[in-house]
C-alpha cells in the first residue's frame, strides 16, 4: 500500500483500532474490517512479526506499527510491511527512516509543549489526548485518543483501544465498533 493510500484509508475510516487485546491479530483485524475499520495499530514491541502477519493476510487495512521509540524499531516495522509508523516521541532518526521508505508517520504527543517539536518533523498525523485537541491549530490531521470531544476538528480520526470496547465475541466487537464509526461525507 502506498503512503498516500494508507493516509487516505485512515482519514476515510476516521477510526484507528489499537489492537491491545488478547487473541490472534489476524482474527481481530478481520472482525474490525467487517465493522468498517480502515486502520489498525499493532504494538511492535521487540519484534514486528505481528505486523508482517497482518499485512500479509489483509490487503485492505492500513497497518500502523505502534509505540515505536527508536529508529531500529521503525526500520523493523517498515521491513515487516507497516504502512504507518506511530512514534512516541517522533524524532529525526525515526522520521528519516520513514521518509526513506515512503511510510507515513504519526507523532504521538502527551502535552502541548511537545507539539511544536513534533510538527517540526512534518508528520502525516499528530496524535494527542482529547483534552488537547482544541488547543492545536496545525494543518496536520489529528488522531484523538478516545473519547472523541464533542466538537472534533474536521477530518479527525478517533483512536480507540480494543480493551476499552470489552467485546466478548466478534459480533460484539463489530457492534461496538459500528457505534463509533462515523461515515464520511464527500
């Protein structure tokens, strides 16, 4: 998937499902796709095997490698096929790896004072807690950690944790996700 296609898929779906639950990533992604999710985040941790497995089995979902904290992790995620790298924090080395590989980036920030430094690296998305979103006026699309504020900026993407959905079956996951997904209007 090309970088522009991964970015578009995330913007169109308006929901990023963070796969932090138990179970097979491939099964969870299949259920999420059935509910209309266009992007999932998989924790990279010490290896990128889960990213590779999801990328190989699902061509219609943008795969975000999450919690990348070093350039080596970013490189492993890119080699595994990640379409987007989410970095905490995004630094110049991680940004360079993603730029060289033509992979989208998400700069994760927790405080307003981190926003200017993150934006200086020109990420494709800025991810922040809901309470900060009204203070950010950058032209960069935002990913907002759940819950979505009452008046989100246009094009905002909601990041929701699989654990927070507390789904006990694929059907329940689809129902919970369906309630969160807002159709786009073009």
